[in-house]
C-alpha cells in the first residue's frame, strides 16, 4: 500500500478540520482547548485508506495567524495539499499566507476545496470558483481540481475521494533506501510505555530495537516500539506518519523541532547557505536582519547575511527577488541540501520568504575572508543548485583545506548514500580530476593539488640534494613535516607512489631521493672513502668502534660521517649495531665459515662461535644477533640453529 501525506491549508474557520473528520471519521482536533474554542491550535492527524491501494495520512494545520508556526511544523514534507477556501468568505488573509507557504515549500500538487458550499447558492459557489482560479493562476494549483464540498451534508465528498485517488496515483513512491530522518512534530508520555514521539518519516526506514540519534542533542536512543497509523509494526518507511516509543530518555528532554536520524551520519548546524525567494508582498530584506527560520518542524531565530556582491549600504533583497543568503542560526538545526525553509518577520510575525538549503555546513569565516569569498561562494552555490554529483565533489575537494574528502564528510555535506559517493568519486577520477587515495572507506583527493604537491616535492628534493650532495636522500618524515603537515597521511603516500611510477623519485624504506641524483665525491672525499674502507677491511671481525675511527680521518667529522653513510648505502660496509660496523668481505667470510660448520653440525653456541670467528664476546654477541636478524641463525635457548 502506497503511503501519501496530505496536508490541509487555509484561513481560520474555513472548515479544514471538519472536512478531515468528514472524510476519515477522526476528529484531528485533539486538545481540550481546540474543542472548547472550536478552532485548531496545533497540528492534528487522521488516516484514510483508498481501496487498499493508498493510505492517506492527513496532517491538519491551524489557520489562525497566531498559530502559523504550528502550521509550518506540519506542512513540511507533504505530497499534496487540500487547499481550503470557504464558499461563504472566499480568499482571506491566512488563505494568502498559507498559499505563499505552500508555494515556497514547493508543494507539488493539490486540490482546491470550496467548503461550506451548503451555506451559499450555486451562483456564489461559481463566483468564488472564478475568484480562486484567478488567485492560483500561474502557481502549482493552476488547473488543479476545484471541488465544492460540505462537511455537514457530505456534498462533494465522493468526488473529493475520486480526485484524491487520481492524484495519489501520480505521487511517486518514497525511496526507503536513503538515510533515516524523522523531524519530531509531537512529544508525549504514554502511561506504561514512556516517551513517545511522532512525525512524518521523510526518508529511509526505521526498525524496532534500532538505534537513533537525536539532533541537535547528539544523544543516542533505542527504538522500543513503532506504530504507523495507530497500528503496531516492526518497521516504518519513508512517507509514513510514524510514532516511536523511545527508551533511554527522560520526560522533557525531547521537543518538537528536534530530528531523529541514522546515528553518526549527520551533524546539526548553525550556518547554512541558501537560495531565498522574497515574496512580492514582503518588505525589503536588509543584510543583518533578524528573522524566524522554519525548516521541517524546527523554528529558530536567525541572522541574515547576504552573499551578493553589493555596496555594504545597499545590500538588501527587494520584494519578489531571489538571492543567495547565509543564515546564522542561534540554535543548531539538522539541515541537509535540498531541505525547504520558510522565513518570517520578527514583528509583525508574517511570512516573507523561503527557499532551499544549498550548503548545510558552512565553516566560520572572518569578515575579511567573507568579503573576499562572496564570488567564490556564489559560484559554489550555483554548482550545488545544479546538483551534478561529480561537479559537487570536485568543488568540495577544491574548497577543502586538506584537499581531501572522505566518505563521512561527503555524507554530512550532501546526504548522499555511500554508493552515490563512490560513483561521484569514480566519475571524477575518470575525468582526471580526482585521485582515489582509499576505496574503503572512500577517500578522494583533488588531482590538481596532488600535482602541485608533486612539484613541491621535486623542488624540495632538488634543494636538499644541492645542500647535501653526499646524502643519499631525505627521510619521508622530514618531507611530510615540511610539505604535508596538515595533509592526510595517505596524500603523502600517493605523492611518493605517483612520482615513483613516473620515474622521478626513488623510495627506499623511509628515504626518498630524485632518481637522477648520484653521489659524486671530490678527490679528497674519494681518498677518505677508500681509507675508511681499508680500515674496516683490514680489521676483519675485530673492528674498532665507529667513534674511534672518525677522529683519525683527514676530513671534518660531519663529512666523514656522510662518507661512512655512503659506504653503508653502497653495502661496502655493514652495520651490525649502533657502534659496530664491519666490512662486507668480513661478513661474507663469516657466512662461509658458518656454512662449512653446518656440514658438521646444525647448531652452534657462543663459545664455539667465538672460537670459529676468533673474536671476543664483545663482537660475538652483536654478530650473532645480526645473524639472527638476517635469518642465518635462529636462537633456541643458549644455542643457535644454522638455517
């Protein structure tokens, strides 16, 4: 059965609640004060099944101007609207305001109902019909069915059901595969069950015993039970009016305006960049103005920052204009790109505009950087409006201080599913604009930035080799500290790999060098090199400590250390421990002696090794430990096994 949310809209006392009751048999006015005063104060709910094909969840909203904020908490996310105009009064002030709200929220379709048709003549009904047709011309209700009805006599209700059935067929089925999100529109305590919240499940699905996160609190709660249209179920899906019994929360902690969502997926915000349309009936909206900001079921006070490049004193949005606007919210709200919003004046409290959220997580900026970035920001917002995922990812990469975007951040910024994030990254990679640093979880980097870093690495290596001609290369850690201090660790690895694949650099362990770099010794240095090699070759396995050799050389200690390092890199010398270095020929002879010993015995102890190598314990232990590391021997107790 397809679930469809139907909202009512219209002036106070035009018969919205009576109509819902006549259709469904349920009185949506649940409050004692509503029944006593005969007006709707808060949103109410009812259900109607049409031929076992469609289940209509009605959200009845108040018409009084004082309760428009309650109306806004219920009207968001509806599939169609029953736009009510009383035949005995025609279009009234709240008719206009509710109509403006429906247009700003981009309600896709609706039915116009001329209520109380039994109270006037057919001629008056026809006259009001003409007035309404003129009123809705050019809007989403132009050409919509206009049905004269009476909740008291039942006139027109059968025709209304037929029109509801016809429009219900045109409503696309909701996608329950998206991330779960449910704005709370009602909270109450049920005796024996505890805390219960209700709302329209705008996306995704939720199952009993699942965990949900409350925004903006960040608190995680367990779903103890679920009801959909007063029926207990195991799961609820997008498009359904849903009641959740929550465990782990105290009475009074949850309120209307909060949102339940999939844990860890989203983040409430206090800054959002939006596309705003200001109503023609509204006064000019000045930069810095304070407004009521409504989205979903939330209402917060917000300050307006215009993003258009205008002289400071002229910065305003004129009636009927559309502009890019940043809202600074006094309290955090969970917003996603594409969410609708409405703004109302602080005083008098009237609806003045609305639009869509484009960028939901705007970083804080100084005034100077904000003034410089208006043009760049508006370009980015235009990209977000176009909605091409690869283009959005390209711009997110460009705007990221780290020039990398991971899966978690992408979902926070866009609300995309993981597979949609991967598809966007692959598309951008195919265009040569992104590099995939990691597939699971996804981590993408801007290709241009990677090229810039690669160039900087080559420049840094060239400078290092110039200043250190006797050094084989620089440590990767030193390069990271110099060039990648704020970058993701995988970005540095990608640069090494990229340059190595192109044959530009050679990476050996933790050392990086230009492939073209060759160590060229001066005559004096070459003589020192040969002298060092001879000292260690002549010493055999009874070498002097390094600290004893270096002072005897005819060059300064620093250069001698570099030349010693060259001999180690060339594998002419072998470092066995911090203080002991042997000539490779001596180590080779030792390996040969052990191979000959192995023909007689596969085991050797320290004493036998000392006799075999003719060395003292001072050399025997470090040599045996080196041989263990080289897998020539393996220690077992007090002996070594020759491998």
